[in-house]
C-alpha cells in the first residue's frame, strides 16, 4: 500500500474541543505508514459491512473536493457535532487518508477512539526528584487493537467496507457512523446474516421439536463451515443439511429466511476469519462440562457420536482415543 495523503483531526469531546489540522502529516514517516497500513488490514479482516456509494451521496460529494485539508475538516466538523451531544460515544481523533492498494485507490476514514492509559512522570518536589504516575486520557489505540468505526472507499469502483457499532442515542441504539455521519445504508453484514440464520434455525427447531436444539445448531455451524470454502453461504443448502428429514420444517425455515435475507447466496468477505471462528464445535453440558471438538473430528462419526437415550437423556461417545494429554498449566 502506498499512502499518498494523511491528516489527523482531534475530536476531544471531553474538553469540548475540535482541533482541525491545517496541514497534512508526512507520509514519508515509516512509523505513520506502518500504523495506517496495519489499521487498514484490521478493517478488511473485521466484521465489515459493504455497499456501493451512490452518486450524489454526502460522502461522494465530499470526495469530489480536491482540497484534502478542507474536505477532511468538513467531515471532522460534522462528526464532532454528532458525537459531542452523546455521552455514550467515545472521544477520538479522525484519521483521513488516500492510498493506492493492489485493488485500486482508496479513501479512508478511521475514528481512533481514546483509551485512558497511565504513564510515568518525573517532577521535582522540595528539590527531590519524584517519579509518579499520570493518567493520559487521550491515548490512541495501538495498531494491533480492533478498529470500531471506519470506512474504506475504493474511489474507482465506489465499493466500500464499513466497520461500526451501535450506540445509545436518545434512548435508541443507533448506528450513528453510517446513518447520521455518512448518510449511507450498507448491506447487512455476514455476522448479522449468520445471526439471523441461527435464530431462524432455533425458532423452527422449537416449533417442530423433532431434533434437539444442540444438534440443529451444530449441523448449522457445520454447514456454514463447509460453505466457507466456496466463499458463499447458501441458505437453501443449510435448509437441506439441517432439516433434511423434515420437509415441513425445511419449508418453514426457507419461508422465514426469505423474509429476512434478501439473497439466498450470502457472500463471505473474510473466509479465513470465519474458518477460524467455526472450525471448532463447542458444547456446554448441564453438568458444567465444556467440550470443544474440531470440526473435522465432529463430522467423523467413527470418532464422535451423540446418542439419544430412551430415558430422554443424551450420551456423548468419544471413540478411538489413543492418547490423552492433561492441559494443566501452572
């Protein structure tokens, strides 16, 4: 990635100050370049929402302004006015930049939320040097930390990747970054779509009671995990794998999903992230026992099997164990 321009505006709502930078940062500084590049990678590998900037949208109009400090100051001013009125939204700086990537030119906005941190301070008291602690309320996040609010726009295709979280504003949880600041309506994220699938499976399972909930959810996770290899999750495939023996449940699931998810095929932006997330099946038993089973082992019935007993209980059978390693740590 080649960073062309970068500027930082201070949005300190704790003191009520917006300090807009009049000039750009030096992008020749390797530390600044590395910091921004790591943040960009964090965004692309996060739970992003995607979308296409329509013509004449607020952000599209702003990007047409070639005066970078002026354009980003206007963005910072609008964002400051929004967050200054809410105690629920963290103070932070607004990092804006233009860069060239392998996928084309991008414009980025990243809100760097402050994190209070203690640092040492040296002072002289009665001619004695005294080392003490001071609390700095405006420490920016490290490059290894997760980014909470940001947008990256490919300025050739107008495709964007958005990260945001909802905050309590006037008694309602609002995605202020997209709704109030950028004035865009992103597509539903993969994380949200998977949550819809999970809730729908649970709802249909409760209605038909033909299979224990832990089994249908495990089948759902297994179906999602298998689909990741193709880069797309098909809701009809999930219906077949989870409710294959119950046509009525399958039809009800498909009807409910059709009302909530626009497209049957849900594209996956970050395959590696979700493969890592879903590669292990996790179960918690009423006895307090917690079990983690790798997906490859769970799908092999010669290794693991859930058995429904006549008395209504369930047995978990783990087979062909050759060695056992105690994970006790000091």
